[in-house]
C-alpha cells in the first residue's frame, strides 16, 4: 500500500512539473499541439499547459552570429573557398519551428553550403577574378532566399573570403 501511494505521488509530481513551462528571456515560445505548431506565440515567462497535449518550444529571437567556412568546386572543377560571418534573426518563429525546429545554426550552415553550390555550379573559376562583386551579390541573394523559407532574416553578411586558392 505504501509503495502504491509513493508511485501515485511521484506520478502526480511529474504531471505537475510537466504542466509548468518557462520561456527564457530573448525567446518566444511556439505552442504546439501534439507536435504541430500553432499560431499562438508565448511571451517570455512562466506558462501552464496540459502535459502530453501541448508543448512550448522556445525559439531564440535575439540577433545571433554564425561563422562559416566552406569549399566547393566551380563549373570547371576549381575549388572555391568561402569564409563568412552571418548575423541573423528569427522573424517568423512558427515557420522556423514548422520547418527546422530550434536551434537553427545547423540548418543555416546547410543553407549557406547549398547557396554556394548553386552559385558556383553556374560559373567558371576565372569569373571570380573579373566579376567577384556580382558573384558575391548573387550569393547573398541566394542565402537570403533560402533563409527566408525558414522564417529567418539575414541582417548582416560579411564575406571575408570568396574565391579560388591564390
């Protein structure tokens, strides 16, 4: 009888604990029902939910920085190197949770890699010397379009290195 009472007390304590969710400062909570994101956003602070039905996924909405290095072949198979620093903000948390969940950095790195491959596959290595400004602009537009699909806005993109080995 004592063991049964202890089990019920532990289960009750776990249910009470699961009913309270804290959204930390600098985050927005995306409310999900059975894993599907809802349009309702939760402000930072303490929230009470029904466990196992509702869940709150905190999404960092403060500016974040990602440094990334990548190499890929050009149209004529010359290795092109990229080094950049990206400052980004999650603008649409529901879209971000619907597509990639959180944290976003691994998905952003993959989007950068795919953007570089898309731009490089259309150009020869020689063009990086003569049209570098245009290619950088094309690359930035490609990154912004891919990140927008995730609900993320690139606020600043610093390209430190973009071209073949010298």
